[in-house]
């Protein structure tokens, strides 16, 4: 079974490795490592804004007594280059501080998590397009922040999509809300929580789609009515919606598609599938992208493929590990020497630049073919450009 949690593997990084209580702190000498994210390769400059969303139609499944569910989402979009807009950080300051204090695979203070910048301008005006841009949703792994899907989100936005990344509150390790409030995770990653988590995530996804429909009609869905970027309202083409996710986010993608026909296509990045969709399959396109495990193919993927009625492909990235399909693939090489576990346990032995190039190529081709209707030969079979990608 593919890993689903940031809490396990001695407990791995996002799987985050937990150190013994007596582990020594990093020596005072070395300065924190500053990490740079790779630049997107599309033709659009990208912007980003946050949405604080409150769903008053359902209680929070993780917080007894709270009669509503609240989420944070980031919206990445093609932007006009307005110089006075700052480049957004990957993690907000308080979330970054909490992440630094709680992640075990890297000693506190070893990495400048708060200093990592995206390539997106915070609040920049949207570059409006006739008919709007297709929308792609992103769901992270269990116990993983939405912010570790930034590299692929920016890539797709630079190619002409609006990408919405979601945190699943109280399951994510920390979520920073407006005003400096940080809500920390309340789950343990135990098997008994998976049904609750999957149901909550599917409801989160459907709620976010509802709020995006409000946004496209000109309303502001933000709970605090914070100002939206100019031109963003009305720029979403919600007749063309896809979703992808890493690990349990991939399972969320399949389950959300099974529950909501508004999602036209989906991709799972190395996540076991759960729930009725495994036996039912889907009648819409689905892409399975997996790491290179000695035990071979995931049993849930095999069952899903046997029942899938829509287009399907399964790809294996030779030499990849579970976190190859997150920002950590690009980040870890910068601080691998400070880690308390071998970097290969997280990102494998695949060359990081080649891994990222292949993810961009195959996800880009998948969304282009199934949202924009452009045939992509890359999806037909092995490519000499990406020899590490195996068609199963």
C-alpha cells in the first residue's frame, strides 16, 4: 500500500520522521538553509491569493462542538505583471514556525521554511481570458500542507489554468488563518480515521467548487470579505474542471469524482484508492502516477483499472519515492545534509530535475488532452524524452 500520511515511516517527512525526545538540537553555528523553488515554465506570469472559506451547512468532523467547517485555499492564476505586488511565500510565517518546530526529519532551525518564496505575485491582477481559464483543484496527502503542492500548481497556472489548492483543516499539520490564528492537526493517522477523513475531504472539495461558482458570478466567497485580485471574478471556466492530488489527495480526487460530476478528469500521484470508487470505477479520464516500489503495483489501482469505464493510464516513475510528487523533490537536495534520515527515503534516487520535468510533461499533457481537447501523443506510450516513466 502506498503511504498516505505525513506521520509514519519512523514516521517519514510528511510521513515526517519523528526524532527521540532526547535528540540533540542543531549546533548553533550553521545558518538555516534557504531553499528556492523551481520556476514555472509556461508563458503566463502567475498570481496567487488566499480564500478563507466557512461552510455553515455541516459541523467539523474533527472538532466536537464546532457547528461549521472552515478551510483555507490558495488560488493560483495567470496574472498581469504588476511590479508593486510582492512575491508570495510558500508558507505563512506562523505556519512555517510551527512546521519547523514539529517536523522531525530535519532538526529545528536547519531550514529557513519561512524564507522560501513562490514565483507568484500576491494579489496581482488576473490576466483575463475570453471564456475564462479551466479550473484544476489540488488536494494534498494526509497530514501534508497544501503548500507542498506549489510547484505543480504554479506550473499549471503558468500554462493557462486556475489552480486551487486546499488544506483539510485539523488533518493538515497546521493551517494559518487570517489574523494569525494557527489551527493544528488533531488526527493520528490511524486506520479508523480514514473513512472520516475521506468523507470530510470529499465534502471540502464540493464546498470549494460551490464557492468558486460564487466567485465566478462576481461574489466574494472569502469569510472576511478580503479584497480579491482585480479581474479574478468571472475568469473561471467551471464547465471545464479537473482535480489531482498526492497520496491521500489522489484518493480524494477519485472519491470526489465519484460523488460530483462537475469534475471532468482526475489524476492520482502515488496514493492508494479508497471507498466505493475502487469497485465502481469512473466514466471520465483518470491518470495514475506511481513511485517505484519493490512490491509492485498497488492492489487498489488494479481493481480500479478493471472497473474503470473512462480513459485510464498508469505510469511508474523509475527510482521515485512517495514524496517525489511534492515540492520536497525539489527542496530536499538543498538541505539533505541536515536531515536525520537518508533523503532517498523521501524522494528516491531519481534525478530531481528529471522527475520534475516528467511530472510537468505528463500532468500538462493529461489536462491539455482532457480539459482542452488537444490530443497529446505523449500519453500514448513510452517516450525517449522521459525514459524513467514506465507505462504499466
